[in-house]
């Protein structure tokens, strides 16, 4: 039998450690309450006899306590519990030192690779990570109930964003950029009035984005259609100036041509301002703002022509990219782009099809926007089309006091994700026990989510004026609490889930793409949706089901479960779990079938969802890519392409990148080995997950790169 220690390492079971611990407790009580050596031997033997390949240290200690209770010596049982507690305090004392020193020494590999947008060698990033280490330590030791901390450590659930939990910070939001631009805002005690031109509006928008990013944890989204009116203001300003200067001397068509030229220059400069500001501004957490631009050309928009021009310019500049330190144009990580397909641009003869053609060209060159089908989204959200938040989670429809649907100015309180495969592993595939165990674990998730909610209650608007007082979310009074925004569905709080495919295989022996597996998977999803709906009704808090795209969590859960339950075919043997409801990467399924199949699960994941297909280099086959985009419009709400093409961002090399003699990916053009600056196709199976590999003394390639 193996024992999993608290640091995750595995050692052989040693019964003498049990005897030593009980003997120490035994010597701490009066002789009348002590037990014999034979009884101590019996306790150790009872644990050794457990028919489990692996046990957690905590589970062993629980078994010892149970045996002491059965013997009936209360003082000894109390002494053992005190001994456990004292040992626990000793372990927990000053637990941050090692992590911080490893970070500063550059040897903390987990932190170096958890976020490709944050360079742990930079002072500002180190400062943020140090704060995160302290926050996680305080969260686990002091802020979370023991039950929740234990569930997180054992992989039953994942308590997201613990590195910011000590602060009154929420997850992600949709900025009410329209209100802030129209009615002004405040930053650093300075009034920012409504812009008079497009260029200024773009500058103010990026200032808002940077300020918002520095006062929350997750991403933010901005609907660029609010900029259309400011582009029109610039047009009118240019027309007036030119008419004042040369009116009557030039023909009207010449004047309009001059106006148009001035306007297009301002348009290009304004969009470039957004792109460069977002990529060069550094927030207080040591990275560029995690921001998404929502690109939607609405037929009922009074500024539709201006907004079409803005969307076109954003896509054209995305095609060009931004120069890196070597002077090579590369694809910027931010802003993320979400492009909406509707009747007027779904490549069936619409007026704005040319915009979608540009978006498709971006997709073919890895500069991909995500795609939202307005048609499918209306079906799922009471006729509404709106942006996902920065972390790709969606809000539920909500009406303000005027009876109007409102999405901007709303936010997500936090996320807790459940490990679905572990439920099946815990019940050994027993269907009769599954639903009871499933509900038990869901209740633990609810308690963890309520910790998120309770941490925000009573918070004053003063903690982040840009959010709560000056329009990003609300315009509350100074000293006013944010409590009213935590209830009634105004904000969401999300239950994520990982590994529906693996759970289905454990419980049915089949993939969820088979009829039997699909029926079970849908039943699980409906149960999750019904559970969050019940929680919402019970608490008046906006619980929602979220198909999270948390790639690193797929590895964490799988790693924990492999230590707990060993190697299980098609489950823990892969080194990862399949994200949310997605079809496993190894299944032979075409893009159209995958989108069709996953669409039914998106309809159940109202709190957020996204589906991917992996495609080869489509740069010279845009027609085929356009066929998939047409299919997205009719069949699935939210989709993205992963383009399988090797690419080095350091030098711009666009060709095959292979392993060198040391089993490291190395660009044949510039010699780059930094995995943060390259995209590499995993040719063995086409896997396109997290860019991560482990090159140690044995020169082994982790399964996170190749599933060999």
C-alpha cells in the first residue's frame, strides 16, 4: 500500500509511524487512560489491512481516531487529536517561505509556467506572485472551512483564484463602457469627461481597461460598438473644419473625400492606440490587461456604418500584428477578439460578409477571433446577444428597474469547479451509489461557492472606485456596500466542471459520443443545471453552470486521481482530463460532427461554454474554413479554431519546429527554445493543449506535450 503525503509525494506505507504517534499521545495521559502495546499494534494492523492501493495521510489519521473512539478512552482520543493539531500547526507555520524563495531564485517551475502572459523574472510580476503565495497560504489555513480546504487538496473540487481571495476582489466582468464614455468617469481622483473624438475615446477606453484590470482578478470584456458614435463625432468635426476653411471653394464631393481621408487616418490611429496600449500597459498584477473586444455589427445600431468601419480596422490590424523585439510582426496575445455572426454577415450574401471574410483570414493565420452565433445565442438567452466575460463565462438574462435586459456593468463573483471523474472513481462505477455521492460533493461545492459570496458581502464601494462608484459596474455612493449587486441574479457565481467524457466512460464503459454514453452525460449535465437552479432559488444568488476552459485544471485533477486510484484506462492513464463537456482529443470526429454534438451541452451550460476544433494550416484553403464558419452560425453558440501550424513568435518563422538532441523544441531559424514564444504541433496525435514540457535528467517528454 502507498501513502500520499500532504505535499503530493507518494511513499510506502509504514505502520511504525502510526504506532509512534499513538504512543506519544498515550504517554501524555494518566496511566488509567493509557492503552496497551497490543492495542496499539491492533490499531496499526487495522489500518494496514485496508484494501486500498493508496491512502491519504489524513485518511490514515482519521482511521486511527475511529479506532481510539471504539476503544473508548476519551482522554487518549483527545490527546491524539491535540497531537494531530499541533503537528498540523507545525506544518502550516510559515509555509510561504519556500515558495517565495524559489520564485525569487527562478526555480519555481509551476509558477513560471502557469501563465504565459506573466514573466516571473520581472519585478512587478514577482511582487504579484509573492502576494498570491501569501494569499493562498492564508486562504487554506485561516479563511476556508477545513472541509473545503481538504476537498481542494484532495481534488474533489478546485477553489479558483485563491491567490486573490484575501482581498475583496471578484472574478471577471462586462465593463459598462458606454456609460463611462457617455457620462464620464474618474481615475486617480481626476475627472475624465465624455470624449469629443474617436481618437480620445480610444485612449480613454484603454485607460479604463488598465484601471479595471488592476482592481479585479479575472478578465474583462468591452463592446466596441460604443465607439461608433465617437467616430461619427470625428467625422462631423472634420467636416465642419474643412467647410470652415474651404467651403464654397471646393465641390461637395471633394470635401467629402477629404473628410473621409481624415476620418480613416483617425480610425487607424485610434484602433492602433487600443492595440498598442493594451499590449504595452502593465497592470498592478504584472501583465497586460486580460481584455476581450466584442465585435458585433447590429442591424438596429444607429451607428452601424461607423461600427462596421471599426470592426474592419480591428481585424485588418490583427492580420498585420505587432512587432516583437526582433522587429518581426507577431500575433499579440491581447486583446482577445469575439466576432458575432448574424444574418447580415454569415457568408450567405449579407451586407457585411466582407467583415467575416476578414475574420476567417485571421483564423487561418492563428490570429483567430472566437465566433458567436447570434442565432443560437438568442435561442439560449431569451433572445439576447451579448459578450462573454473575459474568462469566457456568460451572465444570465437580467432586467433592470426599467424592465430592460442589461448585461454590461455586471460581473462574476467567483468559480469553484467539480472533478467529475473522481465521483465515478470513488464509487467504483457503481451507478446506485453514484447519484448520492454526486449530490454530496455538489453540496461541498456549494459551501465553497458561498465562501466566495460571503467574502464580498459588506464590501464598501470605496475599495475600487473605478468599479463601484465611477461606472465600470455601478455608480454607488461612497461608503455604500456592494451587497445589492450580489443578489437577484445581477452578478453570477459559477460552478465549473471537468471531465464529463471520463466520468461517462467510468460509469458506462463508453464515450459520451455513443447513444448510451450520451444519454448518461446529458443526464449528468441536466442534474448540474437543475442543482445550480435550485441553489439560485434557495439563496437569490445567481448560481450558474460554467463549462470552464481551465486547461491546467485538467492536468491537476488527473494527476491527483492517478495518485489516489492508480492507472485507470481512458481515465487517469492519459495525464489529463477532457475539458468540461468536450469530446476527447483522441476520438475520430470531424469538425462539423463535433460542433453538432457539443452544441447540446452548450445549451445546458448557461454560465459559460466554448467549443474548439483543431484544423490544419488553412492559409491557402479559406473556402473550407468559410464552410465551417457558416456551419457555426446555424449549429453552435460559441466556437473557436485551433490552427495546427508551427510558429515562432520570436523571429516569425512559420514552418516545422522539431525536437533537438536534448528533446527541447527549438526554432530552426533563430534557435528560440522559449515555449512561451512558439506554437508547436504535437504531430504524434495532434494534441493542442497547454504548451508545457518537462525536460529533466532522464530527458523524458511529459504527456502534456505528446501522448505517445
